């Protein structure tokens, strides 16, 4: 909702006629709050994406380490079989 729309709503309530400065300040406050909430939503989305990237990276490293451990264990098992 823009400043004009907000002010038109307030004028229909008669608030602008009684105290124009207060009505405009109220409109501006509402617009600023809406913009701040929108900005917080965007920041939340960016943070969630970053968390997803870090989670994916950690999962890939974990799988890579697991495969390396399994390969090392298999190599040790093969060496033990060869020694027998």
C-alpha cells in the first residue's frame, strides 16, 4: 500500500481533516513498517539459502570421508588377506 492509498483510507475516516500531520506521519510509519517487514523476509530467504548450501557442503564432505574410510578399511583387509 502506497502513501497515497494509505492517506486516502485515513481521509475516509476523517483523520486527515482533524490532524493532517498526524495522519501523514501514521501513513509514513505504516509504509516504513511494511518495507521493513518485506526486507526482513528477503533477508530470511537469503539466510535459509546460505544454510542450505552449508548443509549440502557438510553432507558431501561427510560422504567423501565415509568413502575414504571404507576404502582404507578395504585396503587393510586386502593386506591382511595377502599376509595370510
